[in-house]
C-alpha cells in the first residue's frame, strides 16, 4: 500500500466529490428556481387561491315581515326558539354532560342515542343539537346551569308564529321548507339556507317577496374544516316588510266562532266603501304553525281526510249555487231591461210550466199576484221564473258580471276561483247542447249552472248596497290604522258606478229591507232590532242534489232526515246600516250546518251578529280602545 | 522512492478535542435548529405546546449525542462500522417480523424511554459500512464486480426491508445515498449506466410492490390538480401556501393556509411550506443558504481529512443530509412526488433529529481526527 496509490485514490475522490457537489448545487438551484416561480411569478394567483380558501361568504337570513290586522294586531310574527347544542370537544365527558342535561330537561333514550350517534359522525368541534324547539322554561333551566354543563350552549333561532292559529289561517296562509320547484323558480340565495321558510299559501305566499326581505352577508374566515374562525366583514340585510291587512281580528274571531259552530261554513265581511275585507272566514281552519317545521304524517292524513276539508279556503275557492240570493240580481237585470217594471205583477199559483217541465215555488199554495218587491221579500220562485224567462239568460249573465259574479275579483290570495255565470255561448261550447228555456228558469232562482263564491256574493251585495263596482282588497297599502293620525282613514273609494238606474236599486234594496225587517220576510227572525244598525239581506238555499220531482211534490225534505252531505247549503247576503250601507256580509253554511237549516234559519243569524258587531266597532272609521286581546304571547320582533 | 509513513496518530486529549471541535458548524446547526423551533411554535398557533418545547428538549439531547459522537475517536467508529450496521439491520428485520405478526405497518421499536425508528438509523449505518468497505478497496480494483457485490447488498437489504414497511422516502434515500457512495468511491460511470438501465427495466416489477397510496401519490404528482380534494389535496394546498407567501411572506404566525389547517402535516413533512408561506421567498432562500453552508462544511471536512474512511464517511453524511433537504423541499413544492421525508433539524420528530445530529457528530469526529491515518485494512486502528 503506497502513498502514491493513496494519493491517487484521494484525487479520484476529490474529483468525484466536486462533480457530486456540482450536481447537488444544480438540484438546489432547481428548487430555488421553482420557489421563485411559485412565490414571485405566480404569487398573485396563489394569493387569490389562498383567500378563496379561507374566506367564505355566509348569508344572514333577514327576519320575515309580520302580518298584522288593520289595527296592528300580529297575525303572523316571529317567535324566538331555543335549542341546546353540545360541542363534544368542549365537553370532556359527553356521557356525564348528557346525564346532567337530562336532570334538567328529560331526554328520552332515543334522543340520547341520536345525540351520541351525531357526535360520532361529526368532527368534535361541530355543535350537535341536543334538543330543538325548547320551551322558555327548559331554556332557562339550562342557561342557569351552563357552568356545570361543559360544552352545552343555547342557540337562538326564529320560528314563524301564528298567534291566532286556525282563526285566520286561510287568509294568512303558512310557510314551509323550500321545495325543489321553489328553488328552480328563483335565484334568491336565501332559499338555499337550510332553515329558510317560504310562503306556501295565503298572504304568506302572495306577498312572500315583500315579507321575505333581502339577505345580509357575513364574510367569515374559515379553516379547512369549514369552522368559522372569525368574522371579517358584515353587511346587514333588509328585514322583511310588514304587511297590514284590512282584517279586524275581533270580527274575524266572531265570524270564525260562529262558522265553526256550524261545521263547514264561510263568511265574508267587507267595507263596501273601500272594498277592504274585514273578515274572511272558512271553517274549519287549520293551524298554520303545523306547517312550519313540516307536518307529521298523522296531522297531514287528518287534514286531507277530514270531510269538512279544512285546507280549502271556501270563502274564495268554494263555489255554490247562489240559490235565492241570486234573485235580487235577476230583479236588477229584469228592471234594467225595461221588460219588467217595479209594478209588474206575475201570478204565482205555486208552480210554473214550460212545455212538459214543471217548476215549483217553495210555497206550495203559491203567492198569488206578486210584484218585484214582495217577490224578493218572500223569495217567490215563480215570479223569478217569469222574470228570467222574460229577460233571457244573456241579460242576466251580463248583469251578474257587472255585479262581480263570475268574474275575477283580483283578491290578493292564491287559489281564488271565479265561479260560473252561464251564457248560451258557454253552454254550447262546453256541453255541445243548445241553451234551453228551462235552463234560464233554473238560473232565475240561482240554481242550474250558476255557481258563485262567498267572496263574490259579498262583492255582489256590496254593489247592490252602494251602486258602485266595489272590488275587494285584503292588504292595506297605507299600513295599519293608528289611533292618532289617520284614525278615520277615509279612502276615497273611487269605484265606478255599476250603471243601473238608482230607482231600480231602491226597489231591490226595499225588497231586501223587507226580507229582514218585515213580518213574513224570509229572515224576519234574524232582524236587528236597533233601527240604527238594521240590515237588509236576502236568504238563499242551494240544492246540492237534484231532488227528484216526486220528492218535491211531497214537499221539500229538509232537516236531519237526509244525509248531511246531501242537504242543501244555507246562504245569506246582507248589508247595513240601512240608511247608508257600509258593512256587507255574505255567509254560506254548507249543508245547512249542524241543524240542517235553511239560509234564513242558519246563515242569517251569523251575518246579523257579525254585522251588528261591525257596526258597533265601526272599524272602518275608528280604532277601538281595545283592538283585540290576542291569545298567547305575541312576538314583537 | 516512496516516503514511508506511519499509520495511526496521536491520541488527543479531551480538552484538545473540544477546542478543535468545529464550532462554526455547531453554531450553524444551532441557528437551523432555532428556525425549526420557531416554525413549530408558529405551527401551534403561537404556543410552545405541543411541539416547540419538546423539539427544543430533543434538540438539546441530540446536541449532546452529537458532541459525544464527535469526541469519540474515529478509529472506534471504523471498528464498529459493520457491527453498527448489523445491529440496525437486525432491528429492521425485527420491525418487519413484528409488523407481519401484528397488525399493519409498524416502523417503531419502543424502548420505553424513546421510540427508535431503525430505518432512520440505517441511513447512518449504511454510510458507515460503505465507508469502511470502500476504504478497503484499492483504486485499481474498484471496478471489479466482486468488490461491488457486498456494498450493493449493504444498500439493497435495508432498502427492500424499508420499502416493505412501506417507506418509499427512506428507501429512496438509501438507494440514492448508496449510489452516491459508489460514485465517490470511483465506480466506473458505465457501470452506473448498466445499473440505471437495469433499474428502469425493474420499474414495472417494482410498481407491483407499491401500495395503492404510493401509486396514488405518483399519479397525483403527475397531475395534481386532477383531484384537488382527494389525493392531490396535500400537494395543491402546499403550493397554494408557498405561492401565496410571495416574496416577503405573510409574517411570523400569520400564515393563513397553515393556521387554518388547509396545510396537512404542517409540523412534520410540510414544515418548509409553512416557512415559505410565512417568510416568503427570502426566508426560504435564506434557509436553503444555511443548508448549503452546512454542505460546504461537510465537503471541507472531507477534503481536510487525511484518511479515506473519514473522507467517504464525511461525504456520505453530507450527501445524506442533502438528500433530506432536497427530497423534502422538492416534494413540498411539487417537483417530485410526496414521499414522506422530513426536513432535517426543522421537522418535528425525534428519531430523524437524533439521526441527523448523530451524523453531524460523526462528521465532526472526522474533522477532529482529520490527521489520523487509517490503512486499507484498518492499519492504525490498533
């Protein structure tokens, strides 16, 4: 082993080492170059990506606008809800914490299992809900003891609240979770919030956009798990608009109670001067609050199988033969045509014959010679068979449309129907059969093809009362009435005249006065004794089934002797006060209600009581000292 | 005429050794270690726990191990080179056996006080064994196949064991480090060519040995943005962090990617990413500069050594360190696949710290005993 060889080996090593060092330097140069590329050349792009990573925009749901009655009594508001949540990471011993919680609010075994399952399925920092929709008491018990409940906290939310429950359900409607179709039809990002609720019926649906408000945004910094670290910026949204209705809850409440007592019924109360709807009742109602968090299967089944059909708003979508309440309309058409004068008399022998068809009067013996005023008062069928026969269906139909029957009234609610006023052309087009004279005769007493809604009946009555083309409206654009400034709140109701001579109106109104206020009037027993509040009205009974002629020959079968669903509907329209009518009411009691009575017996008393209270309160002119003691706690949010 | 020279050298006294210790290098390692502790402090969102404090203690312990290794006579290391390698190899086998018996991959041996990762220790053991082997091969015989079988086995045995663990990063480092030793020892370049060709031919075979996650990493490396939430997540988020750091960085403790947990493994393999995010291009280049200074020390020590064993050992350890630095940085900036190699002295982890510092101890031992002469067959060892 020589020194030279050792030196040669050293030289070789040095040479190789230098080569290796060069290679290493080159590799590190690559790293440095790549760093330069990432951190200088592409720094902007990556800076943006980093910001997108960490900054997340969260929507803040605005509080939904309230719906209030004409005096500001809330019909739909927002109630705070409380839920207890548990952050497992902060809890330490989850089991012990849950034990402690269940000493304060009882947790069922299944609730407990769900909580444990949720905890296992999620990151430890994600809050897990222990109990939703806690009562104030439960919330308070937990809140007071939070020091002993590690990781447990109370979260506050908002839930739509309907303090009057089913009393005004069909007007207010309800909110429910957003559906796929809702999402497809809108680009409002609010709809994508998991807890967001959208108006599904009634005013909640019709005015959803106004009530909804606009979303606020919160810019938050999030970590890789989506956990919010801090808020960077916040932009408040706009709270939903408050919608004031013309409804007077006191009147609505009375009307609902009276209708509900009769089972399936509806009642519409209008201010004929302004068209404002003061009460709009369809019984039975439902509790709109049930829809907010989704209906249970049992509740849903109950609602849809109920023969009284609570989900349908009969006041605007129920269509009924108007029966005798149609007679004033036929009278107007007859008078307006000039073919019948106020003094024209027809003879009523108790029946009316065209060819082989025999039409009966409800009064078996007949009314004898009868003119228009008494025909209205006593609701003589034969007189109106004659009148209709003379005037013809097309004149009647045209007049009906002028009085708001069979036309779209523009009420601010979904699902409103127009009813049907038949014409010759309509029948030919629909059934392919030409109009028969007998069809007109049926229509003369509001049977046959004629179908109206309770709302249109009220509008018809309002037009009879005022002579003007009153149109309904639910929403007060000017907001709720206040006791100070705009108490009287006179709106110039510039409704166009219906266009029938005043003297004809007088004749018909006199007839309707007699119906209620004269002995032998069909609603005499339902009169208002105080002359200042007295009303005019017209009864009606609508056949549900075509009663066979032989049954008719032996007298109309009424009362509880026929099955409920085959019994006739009881109707009544009225307006008051007599001198200067302002309040108008229409009542329809399906199948005569619980007693199976006729319009005069069942429907008229309801209208009487509602009209009396309306006049006593006079909500169109003043704010009562006590608007309405609303049940339960009202959220003022 | 040949000058006769003596093997061996004087036995230095402890104080002399201490004085001749390479204090500049010690200081440099201290600076890098401090950077590591600072980064771990930041990784914990500005807290000593759970990483920075432990790392500081480990760094202190490892520094003592380094000094001890430095002061031990190089001849001792020469003497135990094969023994050391053999023990570590047995430990690797033990880990492998226990992994097969037990459940899943087990890379650790728990000694109660600390856990030892034999694959890390093997990086030093292989260098020691190769340095001793090539020290014994005369320059004219270096090309002989018979002289290359043993060193090839020295590398391949542990490499295969480590690959089975599976630890691609360590296996890669063993093979590349061993290859560098072959190159330094003077193996002919055409022989490298043959091996390289053979290796390429073996790729399809090796592919079958790779675990799915390792294959995924390679797929991901080839197209990282294809699957940004899946396998490409680490790589992409790492690049976002580095790139968004820009020239000067977001500032100490201000790295959004790291602190909001977008960055995985920020305290271990991806700590360089965090440094680049918080301290920018300037910070990362300064750190690379510090490492280059360490390499320069390593080369300088090798060149100053008057014995072949020392030179090979010093270069081997330097190459090893280089591989740590290069593979780690190259992987986090996305120029090689993610293979799980820590950044020496900075990444959180005990065994790697101990291994690296032990390596520096050996390097310093080479420096202190630079004038010792060792023969091909260990003449001068005693």
